[in-house]
């Protein structure tokens, strides 16, 4: 009897560390990026959706996209709901260079001007320790590098009637952002994408489809994990009054490749203009909101988003920035 008791105690002592190790602590969101709207540099017929167009040889473009989105990332603990990221004001700077009339390279750098939220603090029982996990008010995001190649354009002589277009965009997200404040990844993200579009004045339609493949440890918040994802976007624009007025509708979808039941979708309307004769400067204002089918917070689909963008992308007949002031 005594031997049985000793054996039982020994078995408990052996299994106890194994049981404790199996209880994984909840993730605090390190490497979870709440900036899921990722625009590409260079020319486009849409506010935030890419076209197959590339810059002419040695032409340079730049852009600024200011944005505000609300409630992209939440937590539910018991019966209470917390907002890890409640609101974000940001700006993204982009630059691109055309090579041989077929290739384009560029980058995008997002900057968080102001953000508010509880971060991962609701997950920390110790109040003194929890203060370390509240969001900082500003942060720098991950630098994204883009390489684009145009595979097909049906009509090179008449850009307004070019018809079907096809391009491949290869993007790398480098972990230069603040991964502790939901503004950057904790590893490199490879994001190849295919762009299929059709342009025949006054209509432009574009479909972007790609994946986001993460390296290193998978980011976790509470008991949820961010894995490899499918990212898709659709844009439709009507060009009116000789492109002085642009009216657009856009949507974007984000889904976990490991579990397609975890997906979110966002819808936006847009209005834009191209002043000047060269149509090299484009101004866009867009707004909308999103939803998730499972209230999945790690997809970072905001309930509301507004963007204001300016892009300078010269064409073959461009006369320079003076065209903007004509």
C-alpha cells in the first residue's frame, strides 16, 4: 500500500511539469499588424486597388495616402469586450521607378500618426505589469518593397482603349515596424500577387489576388494565431468629364489559409479627380467599413475606414508637375 502511494506521488511529480508546459500562456499580440490595407506604389485607375499599368522607362512616381480607421482589433474575455486597437490615424508614403517600360520597383512606408487602444493589457493580471502592454500613441510600420512586371497589355498604342491587362506584383514586408504595438510583423512577409484588369474608357475593372506568407513564429493574441493568408481586392472605376471626375467602388477580402471560415471583407466607395492636361496627378477620397463572419479580431477588419490619397504618376505625354497647376 505504501509502495502504491509512493508510486502515485512520483507519477504526479513527473506529469505535473508536463501539464504546466502544455498550458500555453495567452499571446500578447507581438507581431500582429493591424494595418491590413496594403496599397502598392505606382499608377492605378483605383483608389487603393492596383492596376496592371507600370511606369514608363525611368519615370518616377510618388504618393501619400492618409487614413483613419476605427475598431480593427478587439478582445473578448468572458462577457467583456476590449479594444486592443480602437482607432488609428496613419499615413503611407510610396515611391516607384519604371524600368524598360515593363518593370517597376518601389516601396511603401506606413507611419502611425496617432492610435488609441488597450493593447494586450486586458490579458495581464498584474496591473503594474499590464501598463507595459498599452498602446503607444505613434509608431512606424513595416517597410514594404515591391517589384512589378507587366505580362500583358492588349493595346499599347491607345492607353484609353488598351483592354485586358495582366501583371505580377512581388512584395516583401521587412520587420522594421513596431511589432509590440500592432504596427509591424515579427518576421519577413512574402506577398506575391496577380493583377488582372480591363480598361476601356470610361470603365476600369481590376482584380488583385495573392497570398501573405509569414516567416518565423506565428503572431498570437490571446488564443488566436495569425497564419498565412489569402488577400484579394476588387475595384471598379468610371471615368467621367475627361477624367476630371472618377467614381469608384472597391472591396477587399482577407482569409486564413489554414481555416477559410476565418475571413473578413471590407467595402469602400471612392471619388477622385485628375486635374491638369497630363492627368498625372490623382486625388482620391474613399470611405466604407468591414465585417468578419466569425467576429475574428486578428483579421483586423475595421468597422469604419476613410482614406485621402494623392498620387503623382507621369505618363508618356507628361509635362511635369507644372501640369498640376494649369
